[in-house]
């Protein structure tokens, strides 16, 4: 099938048009752009997340140390409550807190 031409020859025509050949970048520039934008948004978010993680980890260590100190204090207070009726405990409290000295002991005061 063809169309007559000047010299009686026919030219075959294809109904399928070919696109001109282009490089890979000119065909998919939008993919590269989307990837770059995603990276620009993602990298600072990851850095912020890491900084928050470091801060929370440091806070956790701090709270664990504080918890250990409080548990030790609780244990001391539990022992103090349990031994309130013990005469040796009462004497120790009188010596330490009130400064009472039993007979026969010498009390020394230091000037500041």
C-alpha cells in the first residue's frame, strides 16, 4: 500500500511514529529530582532522630543512677524503721543526731 509519488513510485508510510532518541537523564530527570528531594528531607530527619536517641539514652543512664541511690536510701530507712525499738539503735541515734554522750565518754568540740 502506498501513495503515488512524482515518478509513479510509491512511498511506504508507517503509522507508528518514532520518538527521537534521547539520553537516560533527559528521559528520567524527574526520578533523579524526586530522589534528591527525598534525600534532602530524609538525612536531617535521621540526624535529628539520632540526636534525640543520644539525649534519651543519657537521660536513661542518669535516671538509673538516681534510682540506685534512692533504692539504697530506701534500704537504710527500712532498716531504721525496723530497729526503732532496739536499744542499741536508740543509743546510736542519740549519739549521732543529738550529740548525747554516755557517762564515762569524753565529748570534744571543734571550733570552725
